[in-house]
């Protein structure tokens, strides 16, 4: 089962918004999310780009834990921040980035 729905919801996007961004119909996105249809590789790559994730994640070949473990050189507070960031919706992530920029500049 593809993880498109999970990634889409994490970004705070509706099906129609994702469909517009990758230039397919809402019914097509629904089919991908329910497992009724499989996206061609070109569309899968577009979806991954829009959702700012990897095709491996969308295909279920990579978990968030695996991503964190792949970055073992991160300090524990960096891993904690990354974990919290990944739990946020799209709007909250944008707010956090704006706040962080204000603190740095």
C-alpha cells in the first residue's frame, strides 16, 4: 500500500490540491491512495517532489525511523526537533521556519 495519503495529509493538502499540482484528476489520486491504481514512475516522482518526500517513502520502502537512523551523525536534540517537525502539518512547518529565520537573522 502506498503512503501517498499519509504524506499528503502531513502536508495539509486536499486530494484536489495534490491532483492540480501533479496534473492528474482527483479520481486518479484517490485510486493511488486506495490501492486501486498504481502511479507511473513519472507521476510518483512528481508526487514525491510536491510532498517533499522520497519515492521510497511513498512506496513503503523507507520509514521515518529509517530516515532518522540514516542521519546518525545528528545530535539527540536535532533528532528530537526533526521528529517533532515531521509530526507538524504544512502550515505549522511554515510558521516554525519563519520563527527560526527570525531568531537567526
